[in-house]
C-alpha cells in the first residue's frame, strides 16, 4: 500500500461572525412597542384634547317672527256656460 494519503492533515478555517441574527427579533419587539404605545394613546383619551374642547348645544332662547302673506285678490269667477237644453 502506498503511503500517500490524499486527505489533508490540517484544515485552516476562518470563522466569520454571524451578522443580522437578531434583526427579526428586534423587528418584532419594535412592532410590539409601537402597538402598545398607540393603544395607550387612544385608550387614555388622546392627551391634548381637553374637556373644554367638546361641542356645546346652542342657547334655547330662539326669537322667531312669522308674518302672514298678504292677501291676494280673488280671481274673477269664470263666466257660466249655458246648459244644453234637455230633449
């Protein structure tokens, strides 16, 4: 048997650091933080809107004047047509 072995006896491996391994988790956590902040903003009654900004009903004191239309002269009566004689 020959003494030649084609397999190498030493292997040089350069380890590269894994990048971006936690980006998916950071995206999910960021989305949850935004969702909680938005829910808190709306559930707390939207800060910045004070009670004095609400709509109010108008006063119930209403002055109303209604005038009757002027009387128009009556139309002249239509002339009577003679009735047809009976037979």
